C-alpha cells in the first residue's frame, strides 16, 4: 500500500485537480445555459463530461505506458488493475460525499443527518459540476440530484475510464493518438527517421 501511494498518489491528485477544473467549467456552462433551456443545459453537460473523461483517458494512458516500459524490461510486475485503484483513490472524496448523502437520505428522517446529507449533496454537485446539467433531468417531477444513488453513479464513468485507459497504456493499445505521448520505442524510431532524412539531405 505504501509503495502504491508513493508511486501513484501524484497521478490520483492530478486526476482530482482535473476534476475540479472541469467541474467549474461544467458549472459555468450549466448556469449560462439554464437561461437558454433545459436541452442546451443537458447537451453542454454531456460535452463537459466527455471532455473530462478524455482528460482522464490521456492522463492514465500515459501512466500505463510508462509502466509498460518497466514491465517490458523486467523492472516491475504487470498489474493491470492499477488504473482501477488509482481511479478509486482519485474519487475517494466523491465516494465519501455519496455515502453521507445516502445516510442522510435513508436515515436522516428530517433531522441533523438529513441536513448534513443535503449539504454534502450540494458539495458533491460543486466538485462534480460537469454532471450538474445531467442531474437536473427530471424523472417524473423529481430531479436526478434528489436520488441518493445518483451520487454513486456519477463516480463510475471516471473510475471505469481510469481502469480502461491504464490497461490500454500498459498493453500498448491505442484507441486514439490525440494527446497521447510517444512511447520510448516510438520516440527512438522518430529520431532515427529524422536523422535519416538529414543524412539524405
């Protein structure tokens, strides 16, 4: 556990910082689009979520790619679930808020626990603001942000993306090359090609 935290805590913090940045972006979009209409608010929220997941993908693919180098040269063991654990660590605050919201909803009965749960629900929407437009969707007459399970569901895409992206990186699988750093092998090939072109000139 200590070795994991020492090696990957920075990656988890980086994911959380990205979350906060996109959360503010998503909240601004949701507030701006509220005057235009519910449909635009939902569409922009989906866009913010997709952008957020893309940032997670590129970041975690890079982590997996670096670990692949160590695995290929026998410097470290292959641990395909590392991305899942990093995702869980990065979303630990989200899970904690979801748990308190759930306790307030199920056990509060209008008392202090209900108020704490409601407060944590507000905080959760702030730190996961990219989902605010989606959480405003109504089921019947009740918005999704009124259901305790919504706060668990919105953590799942980030964790799943983290797990898949790391696995893709450590296995050398490319779903897209946009914003994906070169592997050491690709960098060496590029240098050799560049040198060959200079020699030809």
